C-alpha cells in the first residue's frame, strides 16, 4: 500500500457526528521501526557524518519491504533529530527502504514503556530481523479491576 493509499485509509473518521481517531482495518499492522542498531549500524547522534554510509542489515530491508508490499504501514521512529532528517531520508531511499512516514526525536535511552489508548505490541530487536512469531510472555498492564 503506497503512501497515498495509506493516507486515504486514515482520513477523517466520524462516529455519531464526532471526530474519532482512525483505526486500521483488521490484518493491517502499523509498524514503528527504529533505525540505528535495528535496520543498520548503530550510529549515535553525536556522529552524524556516519549516517549517510551506515551499513544496512539486509534481512531488515527484505522483511520491511515485504511487510510494506503486504499492505502494512511502515513508520520509522528514530532518536535522530530533525537536523538529521535529510540525511536519514536520503539514506532510506538510496538503500531501497519502502515506508510511509518518518518520525524524528524519539526519546533516547531505551527502556520504553508505551502508554496509548490503542493496542500496542512491542518487539525487541535482538540481532535478527525475521517475520514475527507468537510467543507467550508476561507484560505489565493497568489494573482495570477485572482479574482472570
């Protein structure tokens, strides 16, 4: 699904005359993908001269482009700053990454705990980019008063 098709899918939504946040259709995932150390060499913001020549992780390129072609949304979400946007976009395009959007300024330091009103799943990159597999794990959630 190209950028224009995705934008159309996420157009303004109304329920009972009120604007609501759009929700992707069943089966379509919204992947937020880190860049440094996830799809290429881990380049710190303090060494921006290396960003243009970072080595691509080939399995990341292949997997992400396949997900894009299957209609999933690919958004790169990086700790690089706005000053790094052009070199980052150029690098992504020159290396053949297909994507819908690029968000700069993700907080640095890791140990993220994402809180959202939409379902969020997190997958930690640990050296190999593959299709995702199902695995049972323990997670932290808000206490909603319902106990299993």
